[in-house]
């Protein structure tokens, strides 16, 4: 028995030594949230990493800090009842570091939690990370209004804005982005790990981010699991406080998260315009599953910063309740990049304020037709299945551009009821199988300037009197097959300047005789 006790004690000592846990309260961190712990935290991380790694442990309490610089083999453990509250003094996020900000790489204020060229990084625990973003949000609103009143220019630069200008003299920006960069000082993301490998963020609650919340850039093997993110969407609104935004990352797994934010819930990105194409790194091999999205601009969004491309993405087993849109892809001329190999399955949508589906290559609304080049964005090979939706403003739309139609989309086993139907403009090879769309106004399906459209076993359970189920305008080769419209309609479809092929259909018209 004595020998067994000695063995157990030896094992405990060995495990403790191997894991190297640093209790921040025990090391002198103020748990009242009064005295800043920034220097102590970063010194402890530096020491632990230099000795092979360890766990930076925060027991219950409130800990005030500014930028935390993570290093390789470090775990940040925030216990239940513990709150890491970040400073709202802008100067506390100096010195500048390399950040990808809204798709453009620049030298700017550090993210609240930052790492560069590190590996084996973990943030875990049941505690709370509080970004204390209210002052940042107010500054953003005031600065935007000031620029607008001054004809698109800042009347004067503060110290941090002058520093940013000096640190980014060689930054190449597109005309489209110049107004955004006129601020010359940028709210930091909450978490940005830049060029890091083997990242795990799990179980923590993250609130009040100054800007995007979880934003890995150029990372490989990223897991975000069981995280709750809350950034207010009103009273006050946290603008641009997206939830999870991987940018040019590979092998990303997002699961079992609850997200309610002031912008998009999850967004997949890969760089903006020429700067994004310069790095040329796609966001790829992404899985998103078992998540609940509330009060965001979009449930899952791709773009508009997608110049490096996005490919091999699956989205499954998610609920979108109260978001402005459900699945949204957005880009524009000048952006370039290809979005392809996307699968969306087993989704429930409710209370969607605008559109359940958006596939938009004309996001800027103003650009002119140009020859196909590296500046031309592409959406192709995208498949959606097993989706239901109710209390929706509009089922959605597909919007291509003249030189590049949206290509290769399929919709199967989908049931949607909305005020407005699904509008498809400039698209090729679009297929609907076993789909029920109902709209309160207009036709549930409206096609214009399209080619190769297949409608197989589609219907509208609640058609609008005198409105056809489908309209075609300048459509080449549309096939309508196996469509059994049991609810009576006057006309199943109407076509103008279009080539339509019918086969094996039944359209009930008796009530209109």
C-alpha cells in the first residue's frame, strides 16, 4: 500500500511538472479588476514558453489586462467565475504588430490576444473574455461621422493615426477601400493568431469584442469548439463585431458554438483585392457544424474578402434564428478569387430578416463590365440540401455579372416560406430537386439571363392567385420535369424570349376554370 501511495504521488508530481501550471492569482495578479496584470501575464507566458510551455491559469476573479502575446506551447486557462477584462485605452495595444485587418495586411494596433509564428496554442476554460469594446465602438461611429462631414477626409490626425501612416507608407490599396482606410486607426480583433499552427479555442465565453472576435489568419489546423460569443446588435450596437472569421486558413473545424453578434456570425475570408491576391492563399478544408446563430447580419458568410479563394467547405446541422441572412456569398469585380466545393446540409432557418440565400457577384452595385482576369470573382460547384425556413423576408437571390455568371449550384430537399421568392439573374447550370418555395407576393422562382436551368419535382404549397410559380426572361434551355403542382394555379410558368422543355408534369388548374 505504501509503495502504491509513493507511485501515485510520484505520478502527480510528474504530471504537474510536465504541465507547468502558473496560477496568476498566486503569482500576484489582482483578482479585483483594478490593477493591470498585463506585464505579469506576458512575462509568465515568455518564461513558460522558453521552458517548453505551460498553462497560464486564472482562478475565479476579475483580471484587468491589455494585449496578451501568446507563445508556442501555451494554454490560457480561464476558470469558471474568472473574467479577463481588457483595457479600453487605445495606447495599451502598442506597439504595432502585423495584422490582417479586413483582408489587408498592415502594421497596426495589436489584437487583444495575439500570436505570430507560434504553434500549439490553446484558450480554454469556462470563464469569460470581456473585450470591453464600448469605447472602441463609440470612436468608430464618431470617426465615420467626422470623415463624412469633412468630405471623405479626416480634418486632423491624432498620435496613433500619425504612427499608423508612418508604419504603412508602402501599403497598396484599391480605390474602393480608400475611404475605409481614411480612419488610419483600426479597432483590433479580439483574437488574431497570425501564421500559427495547431490552435484550439474551446468552451470560453467571449463578449464585447472591439472588432472581429476570433480571427485566425494564415493558420493551419484550427479548432473552435463549444464557444459562446456575444457582441450586442443594438443598444448599443457593436459594429463589425463578427463572431468567427478564419482568413486564408487551412483545416479549420468550428463546432457546437453559440453566436449572437453585431455583424456576421461566421465568415470565411481570404484577403482583399490586390493585397489578397499577392498572398494568394485560399481558405480551405473548413467544417462548420452543430452551431446556433442569432442576431447577426449573416449565419454563415463567405466574402466579400475572398481574393485568395475559398474551397472545400461544409456547413451542417446548424440553426439560424433571427439573423439578417442565412447562407450568404458576396463578392465584386476587382476582388478576384474562386469560391467552390461548398456543401450546405441540414439547416433550420427562422425569423430571417432579409434573405435565406444570397450568391452575389455584384456586391459593390456600381462596377462596369470588364474582361475576365484575375480581378474577376467566381462562384461555382455549390450544393445545398435538407433545409427548412419560415418567417423569412425573401427566400433569396443569385446575382452574377455579365462576364462571369454564377455557375453550378444545386438545391435539393428544401422547404421555404417567405414574403418574396427566389430571384436568379445571370447564372448557368442551376438545379432544383424536390424543392417547395412559397412567397406571399410575386412568383416563387424568377429567372432572367440564365442558361441550363433544371426544375425537377418543384412546387409551391401556397401559391399567390394569378401569379405563375415560375417566370423566365431571356432563359436558354430550362427543363421542367416531374413537377406536380397540387395546389391550383392559373399558370405554372410564364416565359418570355426563353427556351423551355417540359416533361412528366401535372399542374392543377381546376379552380381557375
